[in-house]
């Protein structure tokens, strides 16, 4: 089973993807985590990525598509995967379709976590309070830019998946366990 989890920054994609990974024995592929690891490695690519991520802008499609292409063909993805943070643009979604068709695979479910912007801003404020802003993009100003990027570049993908008949919306403002229950009712019992 191959799944995409969509949602604005702070909607809980990472949290829910990890739960699905454990319960369904699928592989979580978080492009944000992979990019942060690349930055931490202080490679040349990491240096280029650092400023882009800190500003809340999107990394170029070519880089991301190559990273994901390598990951989904690994044996650990054989049972299926959860894409957390990918695709974020239409060219990424189309490239994913091409990669999957070469592997005779497809996306089974696209789950969208819906959360109001004012709640996302409250959540980032508490994350900064709790962690002291551990992530370079943990600031209200950057969050506002990330929300804008989501609305202008990523949300337009939703009709693309709706047309394929795989898109399901979930209220991401419910308690974590209730969001998980909604997702499990879409995916079927683990
Ligand atoms: P995330 O942890 O998914 O919120 O991602 C953190 C940051 O990594 C984003 O704000 C982007 O700068 C970058 N990023 C993650 N995934 C992608 C993607 N699919 N395309 C472009 N940039 C991405």
C-alpha cells in the first residue's frame, strides 16, 4: 500500500505518518527529515539547502525527485511507503506517477490533514516554546511564508489526486488518536 499524506506545515503529517509506519509496517519517507539530515552533514548540497529551508521556500524539484526516486526503489519500500512532505508541486506529482508506473505501482490513498491557519500558528508558537526553535524554519514569519507556499504551490495538487479518486480529507484539529482512527478507517484495519 502506497500513501501520500498532505497538509499545511504543522498539520501533523510527521506524527501521523510515523504511526501509520508502525501500525501498517510501511516505510515513512519524509523529504523534510532527509533534507535536514543533508544540512546537518554539512555537505556542499547541505549548504545550498540550508538557506532555502530556513526561508521556508521549496527546494528544487530536480533534487527532491532524485532523492525520492532512489528511496522508493529500495527493498525497505517493497511493502509500501508513506510519502510525508512529497510531492509538493505538480512537476513532483507527475514525476512520481512516471516513477511508479515504471515500477507497476500506484498511489492507493491520499490523506489530507486539514487544519485552520490560526491553529497552525498557535502550534508553532508552542513548538518554539518547547524546543527553543530547534528547527531553522521554526519562526512565525517563516511559518507564514510556508503557509503561503503550501496554498499556492501544494494545495493545487489536491484536485490532481481528487480526479484520480484517491483523495480523502481528515479533520487534523481532532486529538492525535482521533486523527489516527480516521486515517485507519480510510486505509482499512492494519
Ligand atoms: P517539512 O519537514 O516537510 O515541513 O519540510 C521542511 C522543508 O524542507 C520545507 O519547508 C522545504 O524547504 C523543504 N522540503 C521538504 N519537502 C520538500 C519537497 N517535496 N519539495 C521541495 N522542498 C521540500
